[in-house]
């Protein structure tokens, strides 16, 4: 285990099994439809890459990037669009793929932004959900795991851009983000 991790929340195997089940569920729901997967950079890169290989229907992929964090463990409350989609989503079924829903601000912003472009449907798939911290009532259509109110890293999730390459999801030692936030 990495020295900055105090406990493993989800093992590689637990993640693999759940991601496969999510892919199968999405496959059933979108049979015969043209699906556009939207990977929210950068946290959901790893999740998207694994999930899409379990989606067995016509699917294409695009990316979008937003930011609300910086070197903090809680949302600043202001969401900014950093990189827009490359595709036109009007008249298409889109599925937003996120790493985690925390306050809900990021997904609420994304959902509104995409709905204004008149897609056929917008749904949300999140790997992790921390419902205790919700500020806006937004529910995912697909959810990998509910997690407690602790700061999780690994499998794409970062703190200050680090730990994304861990193969499991762990709880970061709070000392690490206290040090950064005090700077
Ligand atoms: P929200 O806008 O507060 O829902 O936050 C969503 C974004 O915050 C996610 O896309 C993550 O990038 C980041 N985030 C929230 N909680 C965590 C966490 O526990 N670990 C790592 N990133 C997190
Ligand atoms: Mg992040």
C-alpha cells in the first residue's frame, strides 16, 4: 500500500466486478441506440477506459473538462469549463461518466450545460457517490459504490494531481491535505 494511504476502500477486484456489472446494465439499457459516452477529465479516465470495454452496443466517446477544486479537498463551489466537447450532441443519447459525486455542483453544472444543447437524453454514471456531502439534489442513473465521507484517491481520483495511478481506491491520510491547504 502507498505510504500516504490509511486504508483501502475498494480493492482492484471489487472495482473490476462492479465496473463489469455496470457495463452490462448500460448495454441492456442502450441496445439499438447510438450512445455517446462523455468522459469527464481527468478523474474518470481510468473508469471510462474500463467501463467502455464492457459496453456492448454502438458507442462513441468524447471528453469534457471542468474544474472546481485546485489543491483542496473540498469544492470551491465555482465550476469552470476548461475543455468543451468536440462532438455536437443535439439529438443524441449521452451518458456522462464521472469519478465521484460529492457536493453535486460539478454534475449539476454539466447536466445543465448539456441539456441546453437539446440531446435526446442525458444520464449520469458515477463510480463513487458520497451522498453525505450533497449540496444539490442530483442523483446518478448508474452508481458503482456508495462511500463514506472520506477523501478517496486512486483509480483515476487524485489529490493535487497525485495518486491517480493507484490500482485500488484508498482513503488519503488527512495529514496530506491539511499540509497542502495550510500552505
Ligand atoms: P462535486 O462538484 O463536489 O460533486 O465534486 C465532484 C468532483 O470533485 C469530482 O469530479 C472529483 O474530481 C472531485 N472530488 C470530490 N470528492 C473527491 C474525493 O473524495 N477524492 C477525489 N476527488 C474528489
Ligand atoms: Mg479531481
